[in-house]
């Protein structure tokens, strides 16, 4: 689903795995949180780095649907929504 959303919906999803154990015992959850808390908070702070906004016609200022946004050096173009 992550690949589909990235390619077709311009949505970047991630999966975070904190340990090799898929189902840690309840007694270990607090320690897992403490081990990963700072890294998770730093990651959340970095989430909004990048470009965001609206694609508008330079003359009329009207929003442009399905405009292709191309960034040199990045092989994945983005298409504006409605």
C-alpha cells in the first residue's frame, strides 16, 4: 500500500518497527517507548520539511488542477490535486 500511495496519491507513508519482536510483552512497552521516544519526536519535527502550497495560474490566480510539479534531481514528479 505504501508504494501505491507514493506513486498514485502523492502520499508518503512509512512503517516504524521499534524492535525485531512484532508483539513485545506488555511489560516491555514502556521501555520500548523510552528507547525510541526522542528519535520519534525528532522525526515528527522533520515531517513538514519540503515544499507545500497551491499551484496557481500566474495571470488569473486560479488554482490549477493536475499540474505536474518537476524538481531537478528527483525522479518522481508530483501532480497537484483539485
